[in-house]
């Protein structure tokens, strides 16, 4: 079994609660990085908006096409 297949099998076993907890942990890590490097927050908000849209395209397409 390849590494990616093994990881996919493990992810399929996760419940929504586990996924949301992982997302919360990722948000906390990003807040820590923003506190440690305050120059990040001086970037225009539109860069964050564009990045959020670009990162959300693939999951949204997968969600809508299945």
C-alpha cells in the first residue's frame, strides 16, 4: 500500500468532530505565527481574500461534483 493510500484510509475513518478539532488547531497555529511575526498582519486584507478563494476552489468543486 502506498503512503497516500494509507493516509486516505486513515482520513476516511475521521468523524466531523475530529476534522473540526484539527481545523481549530490549525487556526491556533496561524494565530501564534501572526503574533510572532506581526508584519504578516500589515498585508492588505485583499491578499487574504484572494488566497482563501484560491484555496477553497478545489474542495468546493469536489463537494459539488460528487
